[in-house]
C-alpha cells in the first residue's frame, strides 16, 4: 500500500511505501489430484524460500529449471518418479538447478537422454545443492555439475545405478565438476556402463560410508575417479570391482593432470574388493611426487599380489603408470587373498567374524589435518548409515565394517 502525505512548505508529494518486511514462505503441492498437475508449473510459481511437495506418482516428460534460493523440493506419500521419456530441460537434464541452498529429497530421476549425450537426472549449475534419499537410474549422467568453484554438492542416502552406453561419450553415475566441495555418504552406486561410478574434479572430496560395487553384470571403468587430484578423503566405504570392469584399476587419482596446489589422498577403514581374475589394482596415483597419500586400516580382498603388483597394498608405495611411486603413510592395512577367507567374508557382506583374530590390528594416526580417520558410522543397505556397533568409539579390525 502506498500513502500520500503533504507536508507544509513542500513543493510536492513525498511518497512513502508501507510494505511488509518479508513475504511468508509458501508450500506448493503437485500431484494428479492437486491444483498443480505438473512439476514444471510449480517451478514457474515457486519463490525463494518456498517448499514444493510432489505427490508420489509417475510424471512423464515433465522437466523443469529451478532458479530459486533456499528452496526445498520433496516427494511425499512415497517416492515420485520423474521419467524423461526423451525430453530434458534446455537439452541438459530432467531438472536444471540454478538456485542456492536448495534441498531435493525423495525423488526418482529416470531415463535422461540429451542431445550431447550427457542428459542428466539433475544438472547442477549454481550454488549449494543437497540431494537426499533420491534415486538416479538409466540416465546418461545421474548428477552432472558445472565447473564453478562457487558450487558445492552434498549427496546422502541415495542410489545411482544402471548407466547407459553413450558412445563416443562416457556415462558416469555421478560427475562433479571443478567445484569447491563434494560430500557423498550413505549411498549405493552400482551397474555402471563403461563410465565411472563416481567422478569428481572438486577441490575437496569427502566420500564416506558408501557402497560402490559394480555388481556381477556391471561394466564400469573406475569405481572412483579424481582426475584433477585435490583433497580426497575416503572413509569407511565398501568398494568392489567387478569381473566385467572396463579398467583393472579401482580408484584413480590425478589421471588427467593435477589441477590443484594441494593434492592429498586419504584412505581410512575402507573395504576394497577386487574380482578381476588375474588381479587388478586397488589404487593408481599419477604425478606421485606431488601427492601425499595416507592409507590406514583398510581391508583389501583379492587384487594383484607378488611381483605382478608388489606395492598395491599400501605397504610403502602405490604404483604409477610411469613406474614411479608415491610415498605412503600406511599402517594397519590387511590384504586377504585366500579363497576360503574371501568366501566367508562375502557371505557375511564383508563383515569380519566376531572373535576371529586378524594378523593385522588397526593402527596409524586417528587424525590428519583436522579430519578424523577413525570411522564413527558404517554403511547400511540399501542406503543409509548407522553408528558402528559395539565399538565403544574404537575399531578392532581393518575395513569398513566391524564384527
């Protein structure tokens, strides 16, 4: 409302706008029986600070661009499915995110195909994005982020699966560009197709308590790829390389040239399982003279041994394609190659048997640069985490799981 006030001695009018200090946030509801039938309508109407609730149903060919800040979008009454069916917003993704401080919860993104063969479930182009309890299946890219240091991405309790063959491009289940920070926890990555399960160019990466296992029919290349280096902290993950892998290396660091001043690779309490018949490599580090590697309390199952791959178990060094090695601070790591022990572990989901002693006990530093190297939680299937059972704050065996 605008009121007019006349002051004596003034030659004109002074206009004073009496406007509210803030506008209340609104919740928009989308569903087959709601006033808004499509997600695209909600994306056009929502303002900064609003919430959007999407009723569980299948939404076909319903794509959207989200420019709002402080927005929450969640599925309700179950998990809604967004099926691309040949259409993506701006030729990029089922959703294109251009806001900041946005949270996406309980949504399934399926079937994204783009004109450049990188159609994404979510294309992340601006700001901070949190994705929680979501499913990405049968997309050329599950999540694909832009190359901007202003971006950050947090993924929690989500599932990424079934990449597609997009020759000559490569389909990655999650691909983070050159952003400031990536965090992934409690999530399940499986059934890649030529591309990687997780690829990140972020400056800082915290990957903890996840399952990245390509499974029997998978054809992923690397399970995790950090081509630009950076700071990478891998804590409490189960990582398994399948028989059908496109690359015998499981985790790659710096393969496309180190782009960061600080290059650190930390592996603590992970369980790494290699199914390659003649033995694959757990970790490969490029430009090793510029990389600090810390590896403590990891359980390595299978993999190459002896003269074939003598230093791939974090004893003193990691192999590099040039024949050089990276200095490793490593303690408490154990490699298991026996068929019977491996079979026993696999039956138990790679959880050690209670009371059975290992020849290697947990050791090494509990902290590195202010980061805790002792896990406080563990992955639980199909997605999520829980507090480590019965440890009293201490771990008793190497690997991602305690007895």
